[in-house]
């Protein structure tokens, strides 16, 4: 391997040294701290240099084939340069220069959206697709709003307890149909049992409610039942139209007497 002295004598080294001499001396190095620079023009120069370095590294990090470790290193370097750029912008503002943090453009990705990040740390290019980074920016669905006790009790009514289930008009027809089927089934079973009893010569069922032909109360009850719908029993006396007119007339006379009767009495006293 060549020694340092031999490296310094190469054509490239001599050409570079000549360029530095033509530029006016040795190449200046950027100060480590932005507060060490008190010249506004120099501060603007160093800020522009940092912006160029950021643009160069952002272009490099777009290549997803660099590997996970190289992409992470590039992303860390870009974030470090971003922090250094903010320090220079603060120093430029302190020296009386423009406020680049307010008027400068925001960092946008290739889709035109602001670069995503977490707690000030930004992810550029292929770094957004690294393991663990994509899950970091997936938005979770907002939790459902919590309902108060008053909101829950607002929906509690008679329907909640099932008090008006029969009002929908669906249950009653079904019950009537089921009732008819049950009655028909019971009658059919009774007829079958009756036929079996006749074949076995069993005595017929005894009627425990025999009818007495001489009992007149049965006929009287039947007559009352037949005449009941035609009769209308009223326990309160219903006034007629004439009674109402007479009552209104009496009330009107009473009001007139109360209104003008007192005036007549005062006139007679005077």
C-alpha cells in the first residue's frame, strides 16, 4: 500500500490543492455549533450546504435495494441534518435574517404529502416501508362514543319490556289459528275415543248437568239474554235539548241580574 506522502503526490491530490489555492486558501469547514457563526452571509451559506446534503441523501434513500441497515443509517443521517438545519435557521433569525422555518417549504414525500414521523423523527423514502415502521402509522379506528346512563334509559319503554308485542297484529292471528287446530285435534281425539268406547260396549259418559223440563228459569234466562242487546240501561238522567235551553236561559238571566241589579239599587238609594 502507498504511504501518505506518496498519496499526497498523486495527480488528483495536486490538482485539488491547486483548486484550493485558486479559491483563496484552505477550504473552510462548517462550524460544529451554529452559535459560533456571527456572519449572516456565512450562516446562509452553511444552511444552503446542509439543504443540499439533505437533498442528496433523500434521493439515495429512495432506493429500496440498499438494504435495511443502510436505509436506517441514511434516515438517521437525514434527521441529524434536519436538526442541524433548524439550528442554523434559528441563528439566521437571531442575526436579523429571514425566518426560514415559517416561510420555507415543508418536507414533502413523492406523493406530495408531508413526511410522516413520530415525536419529531421523520421517515423518508424506503424507510417508511421498513418492518415496524408501517404499523406505526396505521391509524386505529376511533373508539365508539361512550353512552351515558341517560342515553341508555331513553330507549327503555314499554316495547323494551315486551308489553306491546300483541299490538303488531301478527301474534293474534297465529294464536287463533293454533287455537282452532288444537280444538279440532281435541274434537277428533274425542270422536275416536267415543267410537272405541262403543265398540267395547262401555257406558256413555254421564251428564252431570241434567236439564229439568219443568224448570222455568231456563226459559226466563234465555228471554233475558235475547232481549239484552235491544235494551240500553242508563243510570244517569240524560237532559233533553229543551232542558239544556232552559238551563242556559236561566243562567243568562242570573248574569244580567247580577250585572245590572246592583246599579238599580244604588240609583234608588241616591
